[in-house]
């Protein structure tokens, strides 16, 4: 832990700082509440008078104190200068997100994992994490070229899902080796694919599936497409070119989970 909390926060706004320390930033009342609820270690938190402007903020500060978190008071303007958001709500916490492993991906008949192939927008990646957690996915694999999982924008957009849902960065080779070892079927999202509701089997009779989503511009790369058991698509209205990748992830995951 750095001696100066402001210095540490500035360092964690940089990818190399997050990778070196294994830490991330949680800004705002909701995200810090989620970190506490998930039991994520909170190394320290910067707080300003704005946090105590609401009863919810007062309750959060009290909860942090009960948890033994080191709090550093600073003026609102100083905290805002450190923040990545325009409205940090008077609190920035330094957190240690779980270091998820392949073994944390709980696989069984009918389970679904999402893999992201060069999904570069951090807002989309965070939203996909949030959606995957809500819809019962077993985890998310961030393949090379995908936005860094601990970046401030991914953490914020995940709304705490990153603290609870296994999320693993991996190379394509690592992913393919895992899928082969675990006998996971690879399904890729492809505009030319078939609807998920097409010929299939009940989830309880189906091996684990990894649904791969790609960059909105180029889709899933040829390496993974060539290894796919199925290519699946969402039928669109005439004239519609595509969907946002996070929206597509939610629809496809829901369809795969409920397919009979």
C-alpha cells in the first residue's frame, strides 16, 4: 500500500498501476456498497463531506468504519480531481477484486460461459458482466484485445458484478485448451448464423456451452469461428444492420439458457 492515498489512486487510474498492484478503484456509493456486500477487501477509501450529505452516504461511511477500512478525509474538490467520474459522490475506494481462476468457472449440464473476442469498449464489457451475472452465466472470459477487466469504466459498468462473477483474461490458445479439456461446446455469435431457438436439446441434456461474442465491427475472429460447434444469430428486422454487443449478449444468453 502506498503511503499517500492520493498517489495510489492516481497510480490505479493507469493500467500498469492496476496490473502491478492487483488493485482497482470503486467510485460512488453504490459500487462501494457492492464491494462491501461481496466481501471484497477494501484497502482504503478517500471520503469527502459530500458523502455525508445523504443518509445512505452516512450509512456507508459508518459501514466502512465498522469494517476497519482506513478512511482519509479530503475536501470535495480534491476528491473530484482524483476521480475518473464527474460525480464520485464523495467516496473513492481502493479494492482488491477477486483473482479468478479457471477452476472458478462452475461447469455442468446446461451451464453457459461467455467469451469476449476483442470487445474493446469498456462500457460494453462492464455491461456484459452485469448482464451475465443477472442471467445466470457461469462466468466471462475476456480474450486478448478485450478491454481490461479492472479498468475504472469496466468496474463501474459492471455495477458490482465483477466482484461476484468469475471473469478471467486469457489468450486464444488458453481458451481453446480449456474448452477442449472441459469438453465445452463453442458457439459463436454470427450474423449469418441460425437462431438459438432452432434445433437444439434441453439444457439439462446439453454439455456446457461457451458463447463467444466479437467486436461490433468485425465480429468473432476466424480462429474461433472455425472451432465453433454452432453459429448463432438474432433475427433482425429488415434494414437493421446490427445490435450493440452488450444488448446482443443479453438476448443470446437468455435464449441459450431457456432453449428447449
